């Protein structure tokens, strides 16, 4: 074992830290009849559903379990209103009858607001007429983009504020449905739980352009989510989570007064504090969610329940279209979203279908939100069998308060429940560290789990940091074996091979890395061995510039340290795991085989290009409607074949990347042999 003389202080600190560790629907109700299958068949021969799949009645994921344990003790109030017709698509206007399952009066809203508190709530007396809303004016879509977005801004003429370079969409550019929220008001003034339903009048393809082409390419229906919530919870300047709001105005005033300065460039709009940058339960808002599978012959609702909603992401929070995280909680009526959202073929380590999720993420696309959108999820889809965790996903069209809100990527969330559901570990034993060198002085934060009282945030990294402080390298088999007891070498190898092969270098590895472990060991579960493993996410910069990225030596040019990923003069524990393991000849040779093998296996050109074409065929038919909803932000042509972050960029990158991987290997050999 070799000790770095220059790291004596780090060694002392590490020792001190260790010492301190103690139904498809297409017709109106009057033309249906029951069938033995539980569905209904219209007089015109189409299927409709009269069933609903019932669920069991941050931004920091680590908050989820703690908040749930506290909230789950509260009384669960299930919905007590039934709709005469299930959510879905109907060929003509219809009337919806509401029935109370308990004594009391029914109150309902059609503007997304909470029927238990809203001033617009109406006492139900007669059937609710539902008609085609295509000529209705926009409401949520009419909000000025300047109030929502930090991008698409430029300084105003006085240099003391901003103007938007884009405008809100025309009424005709926003498709619409009717969303109803209803609840029973009891004699004592209390309310039952909120029920909700969404109705589309016409044909599925009249509502979602490109639906037929997308479904044909995918081989299954399209996910559609209808969200209903209070307008002010989104757009109010004080409490709205989707706007710049009062926090932006206050930060702007402080900037202009304290520095006696003026706005110089558009980027400053993103840098200002804002409502949409806030995190935690305080900035979670209640909503109703209806999840439907849309096909050319109708739509079938798979689950409907209330949930919590927060803004999702980091830098992208300031985008015009924002990511959303959906939280299932017992306090809202269901602790999970119960449905095989990502298909029956998605199995956990025990071979069980993944049909239970405590959180779901609607990702706008990150840095590719207004280009191809699926860049991140495409790369992840190629490496689901690797030794690092990946997310499953699918395209999803979202409606907000009855208005088309855009195309999203619906994906899993790396919460503690994810590791329990996928790997069978005890979620209370999971800790996750997440990197963000721009935000945190240490370069990372504890994103999941809690340290014991009085212990530092890097408490669970103590053994790993101690190893780095006490060892000059891991060249000896003894030292390498000791490091492998702390971090899974196969996970380290796969993670860095994948990130380097796809050249995901712009934010990474200073940001967008995460690694997890269990606190205690369970000899019956190989994933509960206390070793750190890596998770893949936010890899949309892979091949983002096309051919020019294909020749990049990502190990050297990672934009992080002079010696790139081999530089041990860093406090980034993720990079140090790789840099130290690369000093071991055995690991190094296996890494060379792995990264070169990616060119012949997971990223083999013909197969990878075919998968890319499949993604294009599934997503691109949905682009036109998206860019009509968000005018002047981009175009289908640019998303498919533009010069940056387009589908063509990934295609050009794949054409040449494999031919350049040997350069990475030779660079390592030159510096390490």
C-alpha cells in the first residue's frame, strides 16, 4: 500500500470522519350494451370501457419515503363520485351523469380547479353536457411565455428587464378536451375524495396529429395523460410553481439596485431565482391525473387518481415547457400508480412485471426539449442490460386542464422505491449521491437517505474517501480488491464505457452522475452488498453535434480536469472510482475490451441505427402538433435533420464513432502503462 505524502491532510480528515461513524370508448352511453368481458360494445361495433383500473386506496426523491411515512397515517378519503361514462374518446357530444356513493350533494368543476374549495364549483343537479371544444379560447395556454420561461428571452431596450422572443399559441393551435373533477359534500360540510374524468369528442386522430403513424411504429397505443389542477397553483405570482413569479421579480430588483447594473444578455434570465426553481414538499401542488392508452380506435383509461406535482429538472426548470414529477401518496388517495406503464415485458430482478410506481416523471427532453426530445432515452434504451441502472420510458402526450400541453418523455424516477422495486433491496437502506459541481461546493449532494444526527453529508462516502486518501493508486491486486469492496467494478466499468462511447461530455462528469448503495449488507441480495453502483441519466449530449463529436477523445476532453477522467486531483468520487481502477492493469484491460465491445454489441452500427429509426418513426409524427403549440421554438424539420441535437446528428455520430474508440484506448495506455 502506498500513501501520498501530499494527501496527509486528507488522510487525517478521513480518519476523523471514520472515527465519528457510529375502457376503450368511442360512443355515447345510450348506444352501449354490456359484454361478458366487462367492456361495452357500441351499436356501431366499437369497444368502450365501463371499467376503471383502481389504484390502491427533490425534487429530492429522498423526501418521498419520509413524507409518506408521516402522511400515510392520515385518513384516506377515497373518491365517492361515479361517472356514467369512462374517460375516453367519443364520436359526438354526450351527457355525463354523476352518482354519489354516499349521502350528500355533488359539486364539480370543468376548469381544473378543486371542487372542494373552488369558487367555480357547481352543485350537480342535471347531466353535464360535453361537446367538442375545438373553438374554445385558450386559458392555460394563453399565459404569456415571458411569465413562464427563462429561455426565449432577450434584454429589453432599457436593459432593465426582458422580453420574450416567442408568443403564446393561437386558440386553434391547441387541441382541447373536457376534464371534470367532482366530490361529494356531506351534511357536516366535509368532502369525500375527488374523482376525475376526461372526454375527447371526435376521433383520436382529430385530437392527436400523427397518432396512427406513431402507434403503428410503436406496435402499441400512445400514452396520454390528462392533468387537472388549480390555475393559481401553476401561474400565480406568489404560489405558482410554473412561473418566474415574485421570487424572480425580487431577485431582478436586487440585481438592478445592488450592482447598479443592466441586463447584458439573455442568459441572465435563466440565472435569476424563480418560483419554478423551488424544491421540496412546500412547492408540491395537488392535481388529478388520468392515464389513458390512445389508439386509432379509441382510448382506455388505465388509472385515475389525485397526486402531487412538482417541477422536475435543474437547468431545464427555466424552459418554456417544463418537466413534471408526479407523486402518488396515500394522502391524495393512492400510494402508487398501479399499472404496467412501460409494458408487460419490463420485469424486475425477481422476474415480476413492473406495474407499481410511487413516482413518475414527465421529462420535456432536457437540453433537447425543442429538438428530437428522445436523445437521452434513446441511448439508455440500448444499454438496459448493463451493470448500471437505466430508466424505461415512452412518448406521452399531456393535456393540462383540458388543453394540449405538449409531447413529453414519460419515464421512471430514481426514487428509493425504484431500487426496492427493481432490485429487491430495503428502500430505507438506500443512499444516493448526485453530482452537481455548479451548485454544490463539494461537487455533490446526498440525494437519497439521511445521515445520522451530527454527521457530515459525505458520511456514507467515508470509506471510499478514506481509500482515496490512503492510496496513491490501485495498481496492486491487494489495493484493487479493497477498492472493489467499496464500489462494484463492473458498474464502474460499464458506466464510464457508456458515457465515454457516446461522448456525453458537456455537463458530465461535473454534473449528472449518481451512485447508490445500501447502508447495511444483506447476504441474500447481491445488490445489498454495500458497494456503490452507478445510474445512467441525462445523457442527451451523446452525439449531440453529430459527426464532429464522433472523433472526440472523451476520456481526455471531459471539460472537468486537465487529465480528464484519469485525473486523480479531483474531489469527484465518481471520477476517482474510475481513475483509481484504471491504474490496475487487469481492470484497465477489461475496460478496453468493454468500450471496444460496445461498438460490436450495444452500439453496433446497424442495430443502433435501426433502433434510432424506430424512435424517429414513433416520435416524429407527433412533432408537428408540438411545434404548433409552441410556435417559433423549433420545427419538425430541425428536430429530424437540424445541425444540433437532431435525429440526424445522432445518426451521423453513429456512422463514425466506432472508428474512433481506439483513440481513447491508446490515450489511456500512453498515460497509464
